[in-house]
C-alpha cells in the first residue's frame, strides 16, 4: 500500500507552485532593494565599494550584510521547491509559505534580523512597496 505522496495526494499543485514562484520574484525584488540600501549605508560609513568583486565579497562575508542572508536563503529554498527536478510536495510547500510569512511578519526568532529589516523598511519607500508585494503572496 502506498503513501499519500505516492498516490499523488500530496503532489504540489499548480496553484501552490505559482504562488511560490510569485513569492520568489517578489522577495527577490525586496532583497535587491534592501541590498541596495545596505550598500549605501555601508559606503556612508566605510567609503566607496570600488569593484563588483569587493561588493560580492562584502555581501558574502561582511557582518553588515549578514542579516540579508535569511532572505536570500528563503528565496533559494522557494526556488528549489518549485524546480522541476526536485519539486516539493504540497505539505512542504505550505510549510515554506508559512516560514516566509513568519520572516516577513517580523516573527523570526532572530531579533537582530527583525530590527534591521524593520529599520531598512523605514528608510526606503521602494522597499516598503516590495515588502507589501512579497507579504501579499506569502499570506494569500
């Protein structure tokens, strides 16, 4: 006797797949806006970033940008869940939507992340617009 997953009862639906794809795109726009703001803040404190390689290195390794990794990690998980090669099942996809909602509602256990996220939104109307779009997909 097969499990629900094997019987197709927990297969990722087209509707959920599309919701995840829309959320990923919205979160990617949000991440870019937040990253641009973090770059501006970094340069105001430390001087100009002189090359794309330096910028990439800072984004990957510098503590100033570390809080943004939660968002980029969520985007990567969502993209993996919608991939044809290794699509999530409906249960896992809905859990991922819940995690995104938690992150976007400042309910993450990491208070430093929540504070930096909120501060960044207060400094950018574009980030707020992108945030609202991402939240809409996470909550729908």
